[in-house]
C-alpha cells in the first residue's frame, strides 16, 4: 500500500500534489460539484492526511501537532513496493565545435621536398584565392564558428521496435543554455540520434550515440565529446554532451524532476493515485478506486491534461504489484490494458507510456503464466489466488480462466503459431504439475532399494493399489479437461484434452514401466489384475473420448505383454511339475483318480486367473490353450504311469517294447481266467470323466472367450489344441475298452465248455432248443459272472459299453461261423438258438444290475448279432 516518508524531498512533492488537488476541489466547488466538499471540509484534512503534509503545516493552538502522524513512515519502510521500471537519462548539450579542415601535406623526407610540395600547392590554389576566397583565407584560424548559430534535436531510437523513433515532436536545444531532455530507455541497444542545424534549420551534421557507451559507467553524470558527421566535407565537428542517468522507480524520478523545477503532471498524478489507493486501503482483494477519490482522479486528469493511456498504465502498474490470479484482478487488468493496446496500435502513446507498457507486459505475462500453469488450482478465496492443498479435481473452469484468455488474446495474435505454442506450453506445464502431485505417493516404489517391498505381500498389494489410484485419478483429470474445453473458454485452436493427455499419458506410462520393473508381477493376482484393469480402462477411456494417441503414451498391452507371456509359461511349468511330482505307485481304490481331479481343479483356477487378461486381449487365448493342452497330455501320461501294473495285462494298452514280456505273462496266466481289478475301474472311470466332463469344462471355459478372438496366430487356429486332447482321450478310452473286451473274450475261449465256436460245431440238426441251452449252460454262467464282476468295478456307462462290446464280440463268432457255412443250413437252427441265449443273458443281466437307469438303446442287439440274424432269415 503506498505511503509517504516524512522528509523534505517528499514534503516538496506532497505539497505540489496537495496544491493541485486543492485547486481542483475549489474549482469544482465553484461549479457546485457534490464531491468537492468532502475534500475541503475540516481545513482539507482528508487531502492533508492523504499526502502526509500535516507535520509541515502550522497548527492552531487547540490542536496537537501529532494529528495525522499515522500517515507518515519516518524510515521510509512502507513505500510503494520498489520495482525497476525504466532507465532514465537526461541529456544537456554543452558545446558544439565546427571548424574548417586544414589541407594536409604529404609526408616528406627533407626540407627541399617540403618547399617543393608547398610551392605546387600554392600555385594550384592561388587563382581561387585571388578571385573569391581572400576573406576566408584571412579569417582561417583555429577558432570555431560561434555556438549561437547552432541548435540540436535529440531523438531516441529503440532497438525493441525495429529502430522505431520516438513519436514525440523533437525538442530544440541550444548549446550552453542548460536546457535538457529526458529519455526513458528500453534496452542497452537503444541509441541517441543527434541532428545539428543552423539558424535556417538546415541540418549540417549528425551523430549517433549508443546508449551502451553511456550506461556502462557507474557515474551518475558524465561529460564527454562525441564526433559530428558533417555534410560539408571541408569541416570537422564535435559535440559535448552532459548526461545524467539513473536506474530508479518512478517515484525517485519524480523527486529529481520536482526539486526546484516545474511540476510534471504525470508525476503529480502518480502521487494523487497513490494517496487515493492508500485512503481506500488498496490491496490484492481491494483493487478498485471508487467514490470521491475516483472523482478526484478523473477531475485531476481532465484539469491537468493527463492522458487516459497514462492513467490506465499507472493504475495497472500498481495493480500488478499486488496482483493475484483471481477473476477480479484479471478482469480489471483486461479492462485497463485493452484501450492502451489499441492506442499503441494507433501509435499515440508517448515514449514514457510505451516504457511503462513494456514493463507491465512482462509482469502481465508472468501473471498469465501463473494462471495457465495452475488452471486447476486457482482459488478465489485464497490470499494468493492458488489453493494451498491438492484438493479434488475440478470439473469446470475457474472464474479467472476466462479473463486470462482475454488478456492473452490482447497481448498475442492467437492465430499465430508462436502464440499457440506459448499457450500450449503453459497448459502442458500445468498438466505436468498435476501429474507430479498425483505421483508423489509412489516415488518410494521407484527406488532401487526396495527389497522390503518385494518380500512383504501386504506392502506389494498396497503399492499396486496406489498405482491403480493414479491411473483412475489421471483419467479423471483428462475428463475434467474435456469438460473445461467444452465450456469454450479457450481459443478454438487450443485442444486442451489432447494437450493435457499427451503429458498425462506419457508420464503415466513412464511411471508404470518403472513401477513394474521395480516390482514385477509374478502372476495375475487380484491386486495385479486391478492395476491391469485400471491401465486398460485408461487407454479405453482415451479412445472413447477421441483423444489422440501419442508416442510414448500408455498402451496397456505393451506394458503387460512380457509379464503375461511369463505368467503363462510359469503356469505351464508349475502344472507340469505338479504332474511329475505325483507318486508312480497305484493309489488306493476310489471311483476316480484324486490326482486327476486335483490337477483339473488347478487348471480351472489358473484359467480363472487369466480371465482379466483374456477378456481384454483375447489373442493370449492361443498361448493359454497351448499351455493347458500340454498339461492335459502330461496328466494322461502321469495317470498311465500310476496304473502301469494294472494296465500291463491289457496287451493292446501297453508299449510295444513290453509286448514280448506280456506274451510270456499271458501264456503263464492262460490257465487262470483274467479278473478285472478294481484299480482298472478307477483308471477307466477317470479317463471317461476326463473325456466327458473335466476336459469339456476346460474347453468350454476357453471357448467362452473365443468369440472375441478375431485373429489367428500364424497357421494356428483356436480350438486345434483342445480338439487334439479330445481325440487323444477318446482314443485312449476306446483302446483300453477294447483291450478289456478282448480279455473277457479270451476268458470265455480258454475253457472247452465255454468256447462258443466249439459249442456251435458240436450242435446236431436233430437237437432241439433244450439240448442247445444245456450245452450253453456253462457259457451262460460264465457270462453272468463276468457281467456281475464288471458291474462291481466300472461305472454304469463304462459297464454298459464293455457289456455291449463283449456281446458284439460273441456275436461276431456266430456271424463268422454262419458265413463259413452258408451252403449248409443244418447249422442254422443251433446258431439261432445260440444268438437267442446270448441276447437273453446280456439283456437280462444288464437290466437286473442297472434297472431303470438302463436306456432302451442299451438293450438293442449289437451290429454283429443283427448281421447274423439276417443270414438266418
């Protein structure tokens, strides 16, 4: 807030300002102006207090001299905030010397040559001297022409405006009269242009003085000669200037100009303005001068001819001293700046006004930088205009943003690439600041010394949760930018969502890469899946919001691809190790293998873990399918190893290298029938369950994602691996089923009384059905016992399949017997009775053991029986 010091220098300035205002008020009072009496009452106490001159005036005896002492600041500590406005130089022309140039003689090496040269020159010039130059020759001496015949004009050439000259009319200075001219400098590249004229205002010489040659010294005053470049080549000249210069505020400049000299209207206006602001408690939240003081300032400007541009610039300069990025401050700045900028375009500003404007422009640009670089952190209620805490993400533009854009458009050509680049840089800086604030909490996870994090599951989970929160918050930041952009406050050429997203996405990608590298995910656990989902959703949101992808931005698949492939391979290896770790000994008898059930449960859990991955990137289904197929093959191999001893007697179900050993065992055991062990039932039940249930569940789970798969991996197509497992299991099941049937047939063929072909061959044409049944009684008993044993070992469907296979193989014996005796019908009757007995045994036994669970098709005769009956017809 402006104040005044109680010293003689300030007192003189204050008296001048007080006098000016006093006269204005008297003049207005005479015109019956209603505002004037407020300043005139109580012996002009308001004015005297405002300008701090109470102490220097006489006081009535009934009033204390201390009245109004609160106005002063004796040590000057409360002066207006010091600031470097302009560099001022004051130039006075001391002397000008113009003398004719003496002819120069060429250098000689002897007196003789000197005389010869002088004689030649004399002869050459004598005619001209005799005719017209006698007077000049007689007056030629070292004395200069009189200074009274010269006048000078001084102009300042600006280096900041393409060597533009000051628009003020030049001031004519006489040498040695003490007249001076004041200039306001813009840069060290400025120059003083000097023109010397004669009494007829004809320019006879010029000089150009670089300001840098003056201001490089630390002296307050310098007196120096500078050469003049004359139009008359026969004369030489020089000019002596006295230069006073200083780097100061306007108040200091005012002091210098007001000491014993004429009053300057702008300087006095500054003092009145400062008094008005002080009286109205001017501060960052109270920027407006209103009421009677505003009237006084208007009257002063009108009365003393202070330009409107200067008024606005000086007021603006004081506002910028306490400026904050708030709506009121920026709107007032725009209101003051706009007409001044129009005046500059019209080239109506004075040199002083342009200097003040340049300083104001720099500070306004700094203020705009604060606004745009913190456009989401602006707070109208904060003393600084910025929120101290990192609060919630705003979903609408701050009130200060609109006037800031207006000011920016006044200072810059918003259609130019340069202006757009400046504004984009501001907004990118703002995004970088917001992004940095979000990421502060995860800085600890980025250091290389985070061994404790890698070993603490709770810490790892918390770290991944924080990263997930960052993804969500940055997505909300971009969504807020879209809402702000849709308010149409920013120029149409500024695409705020894309500008901000380019920073958010690249910074987030860097942080995610660094975090995943420092704390790599070992498998798709819940906290890992949540981060993956948040990352994928962030990418999806940008696409749905039509935000352009940027190089180095978040591509969730690229971030997690390497880890996903490692996860799938680790899952495959872990499941394979679990298969190989199973004991090779045959486990206890049970309905199905516990090992297989557990392995498929692990497969199910693993597939469920990858749901979050496959749902977003179905192409990983190919790799997962291949890994699961390898595990299923290994399960089958491990199962066969577990039941190797049980499967050994089944000749067709063992490796070829053991064929000879099996043959020896078969011959050795031929005297005793093969009894199906319970372990074989467990094995077959397990294979059947793998084929019909367990593998189908796995295949269905993978197929549920296949609908989203639109690409193929080379020549591979999804489903090939699963189909190969189905074929493998079906082949294994059929192979072992046929081997069991062959063993049962071998049992029946091993005994003469149960050998079906022998029974048929011994049948006579004269024998009736009763004789045939009696002959087949032993076979019938054997079949009943075998069927019962099968029912005890196998599940119902396997039991039915083996029974029907057994039935079919016996029917083939009858069929081959009939086919070999087609021409001899005497064997037909016995064969017909035999087929009936077989049908009766298998149908009755299966129905007795299975009851209503038996299906109608299970009782239908097999194909071999049907073919045999066709021959008998």
